[in-house]
């Protein structure tokens, strides 16, 4: 049952919310537009505010629900709960429904960690808001806020399995942002509010990163 709980978390995390929302709003495949990503930031740039809000909230809810379901299936086992938070993010980033491609794990990771290490996650949110408000770089805000969560989990006394899970989620998020990090260093990263119709530089054929 523990294994099935983690698999269930992966499958819930793998539901491609941004792709589905874009289809509902008339875009056949959002992976061929903007950054090629299925997350809320690219939905905002290519389709506008409402679809982006729907994508963001649904991705957060998806991550939270994945951990809740896994916890219920495992009888509240803390190790399974922690593993499920990682599995949900893995599902989002490497979705079985999209040929093992997907998003960058930020919103799904937020939802998952809100269930696993809630206070550490909430404490990191002001970092995201402050960085995005001052720089308008969503990627930078996401990376810096994510990096705060494992430290917060340790400082707030969460179980070791939960802190390790938070660290694993952060590692995935950072890895999925490798292209963003390169653009931040080069000064070519897109800022919040910029709209792009075609693929960004470095996105061959609009394939997702």
C-alpha cells in the first residue's frame, strides 16, 4: 500500500494542468508557444491572466491533494507522506501523460510542501513576493523561495524525512530551471508581464524545458 500511495501521488502530480487549461482556452498545445513550458508563467504570457490563475491554483491544489491522498492510503506514514511530496513534483516535471515531459515543479511543489512542511513553506512565500516585486523575475523568486524551505523545515523541527523531501523538491526545481539560470546570468531572462507568441531563444521547436 505504501508503494501504491507514492504511485498515486505521482499520477496526481502528472496531470498536465497547464496543457489542459490551454486546450480549454483554445490553444492546441501550449508547449509550442512562449517558453514551451506548461506552467502558469507561460500560460500568463501566452493566454493571459485568467488562464494563468486557473493553472496556478490547480497546480498548487494538485500537489496538496497528491500528498493528502498518499497520506490517507498509507495511514499517515510520515515517510510515505514525505516521499509523496517528491513523487508529485516528479509527476509534474516528467508526466506520463505528456511523454515524460512537463513543467518545472514550482506550483505543484508549493502545494505538496504546504501539506508536508506547511509553516516552512508559508515562511518562504514572502521571499518569493519580495523578489518578484522588485525584479519581476518569477524564476529568480521561485528559486530563492524554494531554497528557504528545507532550511525552514530543519529550523522548525519537522521530521528528518520531511526535511529531506523538501531538499529533494528544491533540487528538482533548481534542475528544471537550468535554462532560466543561464538566462538570468546572461541578462536575457523574461520579466513578469512580458508576452511572447513564439518560442523563446534556446527553445528549439517550442519543446518544453
